[in-house]
C-alpha cells in the first residue's frame, strides 16, 4: 500500500475516533444526552470499558466518562480504558 494512501487512511481513522466536541456540546445543551453519549462511543459500543454515562467538568467544560462507578477514557488508539489518573 502506498504511503500516501496509508497516511490518508490513518488520518480518516483518527478523525473518526475523535468526537466532534462542538456537536457534543450542542447535543448536551439541547438535552439529547443519550445522543451525545452515542456520539462519544460511536463504533466502539461492545468494548469492555465503553462508558455508560458521563458528566461535564464545571471548570473545563469537558465530559468525564464513566463505566459503572469507574472513570474511563479513550487511549491513543481510541479504545476505552480505565483512567490512569482520577485526580484533575
């Protein structure tokens, strides 16, 4: 596979893995919390640590995702893992 094609596929994959923060915030403000959570986990619904809920951090305005009572976050590959550092 040529390098240009490989790089474009890698770019598309990272683009899909990262959620659109502006759209996520608009969905939350509109009260569509299930849709916002669905946007965050799109394509990775059946992983072990896929979040089941989230809350918004009041200081940064960024979402904090949870699976049960455990905090989870997406790693560099986009796979959901238990959060290493739970302190902000």
